[in-house]
C-alpha cells in the first residue's frame, strides 16, 4: 500500500462510478448499496484535498523562487499578489481538509471500521482507500 495520489484517486473514482465495481469494493460490508454514496463522497473529498495541497505547494514554490531574487525593501506587486494567492489557496486547503474529515467520519461511522487509538478517521479511511487501488 502506497501513498494516495491524484492519478490513483482519479482511476478509483472512475472505477467506482459503476455500481457493480462499487459493490465489489464494498463486498466486506453488509449493505453495500447503502455505502455507495459515502464511499463516493469520501473519494471525491480525498481528491479535492490532494489537489488543494498540490496547489499550496505550487504557490509556495513560486513565492520562494520569486522572493529569493527580490530586492530588499518594499515588496513588488507580483510578490504581494503571490502572497494573497498563497493565503487563498491555504484557506481552500483548510476547507478541503474539513470536508475530508467530515466525509471520513461519516464513512467510518457507517461502515463501522475500527479506529485505533491515536488514529483519526481520516487516516483510517485513507488507509482503507489505499487497499482498493
């Protein structure tokens, strides 16, 4: 089991659009038909979170690169715009993390997946999604 990637989640989401494939992924649980929606929401939330984290990293890289060669003194308009963009992207990532936590909590509660101490439902759900790939 490796780390979840955007490409892997895209393939998983495409595969889970089919009800039969979704039921096969949920075969270990009693009522697979009732779990389709929470599973699809979980995969979509995980995708949004990974995309947001990727955007945060991209903007941070651009800002680091451009600040490295910026002259001392008042920041340029470009640097200010990058800082604003970084703040907006970080805010979007925080919201995506909250949505993921809610989706993971719902999925773990509905499926009754065991959550070990010191693990969050998001970690448990991500580990479980990693086994589907």
